[in-house]
C-alpha cells in the first residue's frame, strides 16, 4: 500500500480530471490524502480520498469575483497569488509531509505549493496537467501578439520579486518558468491524447498522455428539436449579459433548440421572457447536454473542449485567456471548430450554420474522439503514479 498526496487549486476544471484517478488508486488499496478547499470537499471525499482543507491558511479564497477574471490574464497577479498561497501553507504542509512521509506527491500544474514542497523535501513528484503540456515546440500554438508580449515583459520584474520570496524560504526556484512549467525530467500526467496534444512526440518518456477524464452524466436532457445548440462561457469569466442577449436575439427565430448556461455572475431573472426555443440556466449538467448537443459555443477551457470532442460535438470558439486561445488554435488546426474574434450573436449563428452544413467538421471531431477513447485513462494515470512511488524505494 502506497501513501499518495494530491494538491490542487479550487477549480472544477482542474479537480474533476483527478477524481477518477483518486478512485482508481483507492480501489487498488492505496491511501490518498487530498489538499484543497472546502468548496471541493464533497466531490473529493466521494472519490475516496481523505480531504484536508487549506482554507484556514490561504488568502486565495478572499479574492473578489472581479479579481478571478484577472487570473490567467495577468501573469504578475497570478504569480503573486501562487506565491502567497505557497508561503501561507509552508509551515503546515512541510510539517505534515515530514510526519506522513508520502511515497509520492501529485500536484496540479497550477498548485505551486505541491510541487515546491516536493522539491524542498525531496519527495517523488508527479505533475497533473489539465491543459496542454508545454515545451518550446508546443509553445508555437500559443500565438501571442505584440500586446501579449509587452504585458509579459512588464510583468517580469514583479514575478522576479515573487520568485525571490520563495528562494528566501528555501524553495529551489530560479525563475517564473520553474513555477509554471515542467521539464523533460518531470513525471507528468496529461489529460489528453497524443493526437490532440501539439507536438506530443517531442516530450520525454516521463510524460504520459492518458486522455480526458469524463465523469458520468447526473441528469437527463430532453432534445426537443432536430438540432441542439449548447452555449457556456465556463465558470469564471462568464459575466457577459450583453453577449448572452445578443445570442438570444440571433437564435430566437431559428429552428434550433438552445440551452445556455450563464453562471452565477448574472441573474437568470434579468433575461425576462425567453423565446420558446431558448432555455437559460445558471448551471446545467454539461455532460448530459453534450451527449445530446450538435454544436457547443464555448470559451474553450480545456476541460469543456475535451468533453465536447469526446462526445463528437464540434465547437464555435470564443477564447479569452492565452491558455484558451491555445486550445482553440489546436481545435482549429484539426478542423473541429470555428474560432471567432467577435462576441456577437449574429457571428455565432453564422458559424453554427456553417458547422452544421459542412460535414468535414463532424468527421474531424470523430477522429479526435477516437484518439481519446484509445487512451489509458484513469488506470494509466494510476499506473504512472505507482511507478513513481516504486522508484522511491
């Protein structure tokens, strides 16, 4: 029996892919401790892990809703959050890891504190990467414009200050890349297929591409018309009432059934009376909807895109962050969707009509879905973790 510790940020898109892996490890008789936040307690415990709350020690939960929109866009701001969290958890986590003596630490690629304490204490480490794996070859899909480059250069002095704060506490980091990236010597689980991962052949054998982790649907969606359109801008940057209303105006006289998931930053009551073919919810079971949908209008979070492609649903893409733009670019390269630069209902409707009238989109989506189903899944991820545990003996 191995002792395994997980660390993750409080984001559904990062937590969800790990849950089946936790369940697989526990079912094999291993012990799993999972450090996260109280908002995620129920789903983590339901996977069989021992939940350990980080809320008491962390400043991250005090962010206002408007601050969350900066994460992923503002490198200096994001780095400060990661470093603040790491230092706030430093004494607690280091003491508990010394007492527990885990065989392995598995940390989300954004949960710096897990990776940092593993390096600090010499504990075998596995990175859990819910986005694309990143190296100098795959970086070419993250096509940054001059404005993005200027923002990065402006942020570098601020990120250097954050790196120094970690070094002063004994963490072996030298640059921002040590925080946000993995090298070829880092054991890494990537929740996508080699086919969908850009330049997968350029990564070392320490990387394992296990495919997306797709949970079962918990609801049943009724498909009322021949074509069902699903629209969601994710769970973070979704305060987009003007965009939602423009889509309602564009879709109201079509033959499409439309389901919109708009999050908690806008009130569904503010939409007023809706056309008969359009339904608006704060939340839906996305898996249940995608099992019936024909097109997904998405912000292009990796988790959402993977779920869409798994169920062979092509995408209309409206990415916002650099990560989302990279995901959208890959979907575009493989011919599985249309990327839009304008958030307007008329443009969205035009893209939907094109996808439904050109059968190559469906053929290309099916290729990606097949590559996902051919991956090793949670069993492969668990195998990787146990292999790393065994190498520590």
